[in-house]
C-alpha cells in the first residue's frame, strides 16, 4: 500500500517533465466515429465467401477498437485466438513466451483470466462487430488440454482443478490413458495419440462432446458466429473404424441448430488439418460436416513467390484434393510464423518479407469459392495488442480483399507470363503478382477479360484489353488489382490507436491514392497537407487524457475520414541502463544483432523470483550516437511464486542489489543463441553498467545515457481553447480545485504535463513551489495584489523543429580501492578462489566457503571482470580454517562429497587476510583431490587471444560424424554435432563463449549419446584452433 504525502507549507520543488520521455505503444487500428454497413465494403454474410483476418493474440477490446479499419480493409470475418482459460496465465505479455499457452487450455469454458479479456468483452466485441457486418469466429481447442509437465503427458495440469474442477475430478472419463504419441503412421496414432505431450481428451465420450457443445453455446450466447477447431485432424470421424465416433456430427448439428434458432443463419465451422489426414484417412470424412484447411496449397504458393516461380505459384490445383468451397487457404499462419510447420520448403515464414506475403495473398485470396485467412503478424506487439505490422490493412491487401468480395461466384482462370502470376475472374477482373520484382510492364494474352479500359485500384494505373491482350504497368507493390473499380483515398499513420507513455507523441502522416488530406486533434482547426509530414501531439494534455486525431484524405472525388485515439500515460523511468558494446564480440565471437538482455533477481526473496520479461529477455535498442545497444531497467516486473504463477509486481529491479543480467545474440549458432554469462548473470548493483567495452567480458560502471533524438515535427495542440495561468485543471474557472491540484504538484503527489507545469508557474521563476500556491490562493480569494501572471492567457513557446541531440558522456569505470598497508586489520576481508576450471558453477551449482570453526557458509560470487575464473566473498577477519565446496545450497555441516549431493566437491585450505587466494589448478575425478596453492590475491590480465571456433581434423580418424562434448563455457554437459566443411575432412564448431588458453572443458567423440570413441580432455593452447583426432594434439591454425 502506497503512503500518501501530507500537504505541508514547505515542500520540495517539482521537477520539469521532459517532452522526450520514452514511449511504449499498444498498437490498435484506426477507428471511425460511426459504424458503416457491410455493403460499403461488399462484406459477405457467408464466411466461406469472404476473407478472414486472424487477429492473433489481440484482445477482444483491441479488436473492437480496430473494427472500422478491419471492415474498411474488406475482411468479412475476424478469427480470435482460443477463448478458453490458458495454461500458466500470467500478466507477462511477451508473445514468444505466452502465445502457445492459449493452445494448452485448462478449461472447456470461456476464460476467466486471459490476455484476450473477459466474457463481457467478447459480448461487447460481437455486438459492435454486428454493426459493421463483420462475423466473429473463435478458436476452440477440444482435442487436448494442458499437461502438468512435458514429461507427464497423461497427467492433466493441476490448474484444471481451479478452472474446471468437474473435469479434473473425473479425469478418467475425460482423458485417454495411453502412451501413444501423435503420428501419421496409423489411424490409432493420429486420433488416439498425445499431441505435444498434452493429455488427449476422450472425444469419443458423449460427456466430453457435451462439454464442448456447452462451450460452443456459451460463445454463441456472446454473439459468436463460428469456430475454428484446433488440431481437428486428431479428432476421430465416423469413418475411423474401431476408433470412430459421431463427434463432428453431434457437435455441428447441435451447435448449428442452436445458432440457427438464435440468428436464423448457418453456423460456420472449419477445422485445422495440416499436410494430410494421416494414414488410411480422408478429408471427405471431415467435409461432410466442416470446412478444412488446405495448408499445402498456400504454403506452395508462398514458397514459389519467394523463389520467383510464377508458373508454379499460379497452379490451380488444391493439394488436399478438397473442393474449393470446403477449403480455407492462407499465405502463412500462426504455426508457420511462430513455429516450423510450413510445408512448401519454408518451414518458418517469419523472415519472409511483407512484400512477398502480399504477393502470395494476391494469388490465394483472388481464388474462387475458397475462403482465405490473413495472419496479422504481431511484430513487436505484446499479448492483447493489435499487430504492429499493419500490412493486413495496407492498400494492396485491402484491394485484394475487396476484389475477392466483389467477384464471388465468378469463374476463375490462373496463369503466368514472364514471371507474373495472375488470377482472372469472369470477364471483368484480374489480380496480378510479379514474382520477379515489383514495377513491371505486362502484356498478357487470353486472360478472358473483355476488351476495354480498367483501373488498378492499388496504384490507380490504367490497364487496357485490346484484341484479348491485357497491357499495363504493375506498381511499386508488385501487385495489381484490375477491374472497373476506383481507388480509395487513404491516410497513412505511423502510430496506431492505443496508449503511449511520455509527454508527447510524434506521428508520421502520409497519403495513398489521395491528392491531399487534413489532420486535427479534438476541436482544433483542420490543417491541410499534401505529402509526408510529422506532427507532435500531447504537450497540452494531462496524463490519463485521450487525444482524438482525425484524418481525412481526398482524391478530389471521394473523401475518407479516420480517427485515431491515443491515451496519454505517465512514463516510469528508472534512470538505470545496461549498455552493450558489441564490437568485440561481433569480431571475435561472431555475435549477431539483434541482442537481448535477460534481467532477473532470484535471490532477494525466498518466495518469489522476479524478471523483466521471459527468456531470452528484452530486445536491446541501438544508440546511433555511441554505437552501443541499451535497455533501461524497469522499476516494475513479473513475479513468479513457488507454484510458478506469474503476476505483475512493483518490485524494483533497477535498484535491487541482487538483479542480474544475461546477454544473448540472434545468431542461433548450433541451434541456440549465444549467451554470456552461460549460467549465473552479471550483477547490476543498482547502477548503470556497460558490457564488453574494454574487453569481451568487461562489466563496468558507466555514466552513459541513451541519446535522445527529436524528429523534426509540427507541434499540434487541441485547438482554439485559450489556457490561462492558474487554471490548473483547465476547466476555465479559478477555484479551490485548482489550488488543490497545484498543491498536489508541489507535494510531488502528481506529475504534471509540460503545459500544466507552465500554467502553475505563477511567479515565472521556472520553479513550481509553495510560493505559487500562495499566489493562486490570493487570486481565488479575489485579492488584486501579489497574484503574478494568474489569469493571463498562456502562450506556448515555439519549439525547435530541428533534431536535437542530448550530449553523451564517456563511460567511466570505477576501480576498486586498496586499503593502505598501514591501516588497522579490517573487520572483514575478501576471500578468493581462482581457477582455470570452468565447471565451478555448472548445472545449477554454487560455490561456497565453509568456516570449519564457526560452521558458517559464505557464498562466493564470480567476478566477471577478473581472469581467469575468479570467485569471491566478504568473510569475517577471523576466518582461517575453511573448506571450499560445490553444492546447490549452503550447508550447516560438512559431509563427504558425493555425486548424489548435497556436496559434490570439497577442498580444505588454510587462509588469512594476507593469504586470501585459493588457486585451484586441477581436481582428480576419482578421489576429488585438488592440486592448489594459497597466497595473496593478484589480479591477472586476460590474454588477448581466445578460441572462438574449434576445428577437428578427421582425415585419419575417419569418424562418420564428429561431436564436441563440453562441460563449461556455455557447453552444458552434452554432445554437440560439429559441421563438416564442404570438400574437406575438417569439422568445425562455433563456440558459444570464447575460451582462453589453459581452459580444459571439452573433448571430441564420434557419437551423440554413446561413448564409442573419444579423445582425452582437451586443454586450449594459445594460437591453435585445429585439433588432430588421431594424434590427439593441437596441430596448428586452420583458416577457411
């Protein structure tokens, strides 16, 4: 509970809020003031006749805010993410760590706690969507539920007991109890197996079927118009022999009848079937009841667009063999974007350009009878937010969607000429996609289009058909949508509706197929613009207020109007930064941007752990002025309790003495990103730090702050309203409410905007303090003297339009101080353990020093600034008789080391404040006997040379494959396959962390999981990177 400050006569002066505060945006699409009819965009009442937008991870509220833009983009239907209670729901909103939890539900009812919102939110969405003629279909997961762990596929998550106790208490009825893993090898494996280690629902049971029907009715009562069934392939049909059931018949008939009674329309259902139906099974067993996905057709189109093969991309065949009227197509899906389920040669589509997605969409969505699903790429959006990638509503995609809607029922003809794929519909429309580039002149015969003049509604260019030959120019998008239509004038806006943090927000505006446009906020006078411009809004709004930005665009004939809503929020700034000077690691260890930093604290609390975001952490920003990457440490975080429940916390990671960070890159070398450190992170200690500045592992204090660049922009205020000094709440009156508001500012109980701060400075001394309160009190009391500028009209100062750069200071490094030799003996001294061995804290163990006299343990922390591996702890000055030991936790009594624990290794030593360093050279594996010396601690300089890539000469050993097995420096007690260099007997492996000379933490072997042939332990030798498998020695340097 926060404490309220008392208002007193003497308070500290408030600080001026910077207009350049960092912003965090929640994307949402443009919103019109009034709903329009479906006829305005030719939206289709039958879902199969239109196109679907997959609002992946969007909350119901966010979708509702986006409805005008979605309808305007020609989507007849919106598909939500799964409506059920997600497993391990938390307030963490990173997409990579959370999205899949929606597909491991712990209930068969609408979620109570989800990133998507509440049941009431879903009802509000459906009611609003109906005004636009847009259908809502929800994703349903009824093949399986969430497991307790991946290792226990038959054990349902204990969270089911909370959200669906009837299912949990009757698990034997609801779930199949077998050890079958899903595969396509047999009917049994397809429909009875466990998918992704999840408990398989016994869909043969009428109890389970009725539970699913209850969920569908619950959604229909909310206004939902249809459903997508996840993993439908793995739910049996009536044609599956001994495994058959009437699941699909019962589900579709009962739910369909219920929907028909309520609405008079037909319920739409389609099921996810990836690649095929499995051995001995047929799509026709499903299409009796539902539509199905034909992913291989869409996957093939995208792959051929990317590879520049227009003739193959324009194939008219449906690879599933289903009728077009039963098919759901896509260019990509959430599984191909977030996973690797792509079947056309591109397993993961996240790296495919928006441009190529649009071209594939042009071919797919122009098809006859099939419906197509457009996956809205999330970009950097968080769970619940709209996609930051707004290609889904671009001019090209919108015009393709409208074409699809206009040409329902028209015949189709697919073809390709000169690497341009096309889909012609009837005799009056055609969509073109240039698979070999963008702008292109075309001349195509025999398209079936009637002679005449047509318009490309994407670019506005004219196409003609004469003597059966279509000629014209494809524009910059590489797509043309050609028919007797007109272009739609549009505004482009760089920032979608939603929250922003900071005092002001800069927005880039543009025009598409428009001669001019206007902008205004709230009651301001519209301003005309004709090209790309930048505006800055928010300076005259208080935190919590909403800015309404209205845009119009006109081509001289038609005009469109769009409104964006921005909610101004206060930015919480810690002022503690982590910088990464990446150059040394990019050069020596081949690290690649983008970089992430995992920020966490697992030591402060025994009940909770804290993190800024889930692994691999927060994406770092690039500071152009310094060339370094950085993040600001948040003052709030995600807390995780002992039961692994996650929730928002006000725990201050920025200033905790136990906050640690781990850096990682995006190279995915050897199937995993590089990271440093490999295990326990670097301690932050509440101050800004820079990593990698003076050497690859340096970790130093710094006074750097990120450079703030202000884009040239036009300042826009809310209109003709005149603001007056002293009117703190801007209601046009001067009363006690203004006095109270001013007192709150002075007491620092509220943080004002720049405008409000300016209105509060009544004596014009640039400081808002108790003197201004006194002046305002006099004015309210109608005194005529001593009232400063109160009541006078405020004129905002003109702000510079040129970029301003905040000067940066060079990083400073704090060096440890040394106590004078003549000083009295300290109460404590630093005890060190120094070693070349890399496994001291591997496998989650820690290193401790046990005082054999007092029975007290001290945990040694690694000092990553020191070489080689240096661990240290502050100990009492009386400590002399110690045992260094490795264990998971501290112990109160020493016991014999054992591989079973709790103590894994133990080495006794006599130390003192002068002989305070135990140097461990080696350990005998069989006896645990250490070779070590004790003496004063002396700091060593790390060698300049490191081993970054290791090569293995297999010319004499002739192993079929070569593996490196490691136990330190990022190698986690397992074997990693090396890569053979083409045309040679040399195999290589890029190390996750560079190794110094003398490091001994690896060997080579010829198999992954067995010990057939292997070398001895290998110690790194300076200047050599090529190891001979036959002689078992380093033989030189290999260069590729």
